[in-house]
């Protein structure tokens, strides 16, 4: 797999803009062409930066150590459901309860990488519940570009309410021990921050490069937070000082780490932005928090 260092800073910044909807696919290609010598090369650059889910898979869906299923969670709006992928250790049951982690995807919905993250958590002894924000639009469509387009059509207020309902569902899961944590990436990291302000029973929250919640809501956070930031992610990094000041003022228990020289998305091992060392350290810290707070 290619690595982020194979691309210029300008190209990586353009890709970040594209991933987060600031520019279109065509906008990326046109502007990238000016840095790499033409549209054909820009097209190959975009293909190289796209995720390779098969190459990044760690736990196959058929792994005998886990059991996977789906759940349909009622939307509090009274309109439809939100579908979630559930992965749990093979021995989990109402008689053998396990801690539960809500897994929240990036701004492309529940793609194969996030399902794999859920299975990794199950291997480590947790029940992982991963909702798909794109449920009402047919679910993750199997194509990252299409998923990004659909994501822009979501009613964000409704989705926030749906994810709070999913968190409550996860906490009450029959095979769970009633102790809930949350981990999210990019958009999902921002959602973990939001849920922490709305759910006083959330015990541990781990946002990876996620935007902060409304700062006036920070005093409501009761969870212990572990915040992971990429050193080269100036967009999210610019939001951190004000968030940290609010956390300090509120007396919130938190641990924040900025991993130098790595890109937004450094934990995603399906793309060239993946950084093995930073991801391993951030994930070890995540597991330590979940084991300590969730039992």
C-alpha cells in the first residue's frame, strides 16, 4: 500500500477537503492535476488514496471467536429505524455479560472498515454496536463517493437523536453489563463528543480526530475522555484549544494526545493515511480506558 508520505502536502490537504465535502470529486481532480502534472495522474492519485477494505481487514466476518448480527433500533422521531451491526464474543450471553462499546463511523456510513473495527472489539471481549447513519437512505451503498454524497443529505439533528437512541439501546443490550463506552472516527468522533454531553451514563468516550461539542454543553460531560488528534490535521487541531479550555474549566477527566507528523484518519488501516505506530499506540490507550472503565 502507498503511504501518505508518497503525496505532497498540497495533495493531502485537497484530499482532506474532498473527504469532508469542501470540494467535489471533480474539484479535487482539477486542482490536484495542477500539482501532479495532469488529470490522468490526478485520477490515479485519487484511486491510490481511496480505501482498500480487503487489504485492511483484521478480523474476518466468519471468525469463530465472535458472533455477528444486525439490530434495528427505533428512531425517536417515530419515523423508521436505524440499523446497527452487532459483533460480540462467542461466549457473551445474558448469563455471561460483557461491556458494550458504541462504534461510530466516519462521514460515509457503516462501511466494511467500521464493521471490522467492531469485530476487533469483539475479539477483545467487548460487545460492539455500530449504527449506520445512512439507514434511512438505504444504508452504506458500497461506494465511498456515493456514501459521501448521501451523507450530505442527512438531517443532522435527527441523526444525533437516532445515535442517542442507539447509545441507550447499546447500554441496555441484554448480553451487556450495563457499562457503555463509545469510540468514533472523524464525524463519528464528533458524535462521541456530542453524546458525552447528552448521556451522563456514558462511562468512557474515545473520539479520534473529532470536532468538539457545543462548548457550553461541556460541563454536562460525565464520561472519561480519551481524545486522539493527528499532528498534521490543522482543521480539527484548530478547534482543540477552546475545547480543552472548556474541559479544564468543567473539571472533566480527559486525556488528550496529539500524534506528531500523522494525517487525519491515521487509525484507518485501509488508506495511505494510516500510520501504524500512531494507530497502535492510540488503540492501546483506547483499550486501556475501556477495560478500566467498562470492566
